[in-house]
């Protein structure tokens, strides 16, 4: 490791009782230890909050917040970034989990290649597939014209870069990551995919599958306005 800056891992959870323990454990057990884990429970009606609360007692790196109403992913991510202390921001979805060497490998790759952000490949936990597929071999700036080239949950990025584009665009309730990448590329920030699966992705009954039409509609807005 070239250096050990603080990474702020941001997680928004809503009714995630079946997956949240494994999700957080995969972050707490990372080989890279200089982390803070910021989690918002977005007004869950199941035991999500209690499960997260039990983990805060065992590790003081976890900071837990709770919404009195459901406000959605975009607003939650911006709130967590605003209160974060890390030089780098890492995403993690509440129904996914990470390889235990994810942050060690990602930060090394980012620093050695002088990048502003890095994503990785992700393995689908229900299908024998890895994403992205063949598009990982194409310049992501080109892929952006046709589809999102990155898996959101795998993102590790400089906080300076996110602040420079004024965080996630809050008018995008869906496809907020696609819009973020568009804004970052427009300002010439450098983001690449590592060609290694460091993330385990749930594709069943998740945001993308529940709100497929909305995701497509917002993604179309990004493509229409994307300037390569």
C-alpha cells in the first residue's frame, strides 16, 4: 500500500434484514482497516435497524443514522458524503457483499494509475455471470454513450471529485450513478474498471429489477445529454 488514507464507506439500507449482516461484515473484515462505515436506515419496517445497531456495538468504525421517512438512495448518499471524513468515498449496496481484499486492491490500483475513481467487476450471486461483460475492454467514455459502464456498488472515488461535480444529482431518483459518471467525465475526471471481480451482486428483487422502467427512463436522459 502506497499510503493509508481514510475511506468512508456509504450504505443506504431499506428493509434489508436478509442481507445487511453479511453486507456489513464484508466491510468490517476488510484487509484494509482505515475505514469508517456510514449507514442510513431509510425507514425500514423490518429488523434492519436492529441488526445494524448490534454491529455498531462491536466496532466503533460504524456510524448509524435513521430516517423518519423513506427518502430514497440519491438523497441518502449525498447526506452521507456530506458528513463523511474520508479522503475517499466507497459505495456498498445493502443487499450485496464485497471481497475481503476489495478496498486494499482498489486503492492500490487507483493510486498506482493516478485515477480519481475505480470500479471492479461483480459476480452475480444467483447466476454464473460476471458484470460488466465484453464492454470492460472498451474505453468507458465510449461505453457511456450506450449504457452504464460501471457497477455502482463497486465504486471507490476521491471525495474531491464528487464535490467538484456537486455530489449526486438529486433530480435523478434512479440511474443516479450513471448521471454521476457523466458529470465526472464531463469535467475530465479519470475512472476505470479493474478487470477483477471484487464484489458479489444481488440481481433479484433489487432496485434495478423493482423499478426497471424508471431506471431505463432516467438512463435515457443521461445518454441524451452525454457529451463525449
